[in-house]
C-alpha cells in the first residue's frame, strides 16, 4: 500500500484513531491519512484532478461511474 486516505471523517473517528494508532506499526501509520471535510485540497496534492472522481473534487467522470470502472494504464494497448 502506498497511501490510504480516509475522507470526510467525523471528529469521533479522529479521536478513536488517536487511541488506536500507537499500537500500529509506524510505517503503516505514515501511510494512512485521516482527512475531515476539507479533504479536497489534500487529495489534489496527491492525485491529478483528471484522475480524481468528480464527487471527490476532481474532474474524472467515468461512463459507468468511477467506482465500477476498470480504466487505467493496465488497459492501454502496448
């Protein structure tokens, strides 16, 4: 896993995370990003707008919905 973003979390989740994360490996904790309601700017720092689904502040609009899409570089002809 490179990075894992958990977005739009309530403050209670952040409080529980603060209690749980000391028991996790430090390398794993550094890969997990907990973001509240102002997540869009941080996501756009990590993911190009054309690859980020529109519902998360990006520009991507897959025909069948980005959640169900299999679009990606693995589908491009060699």
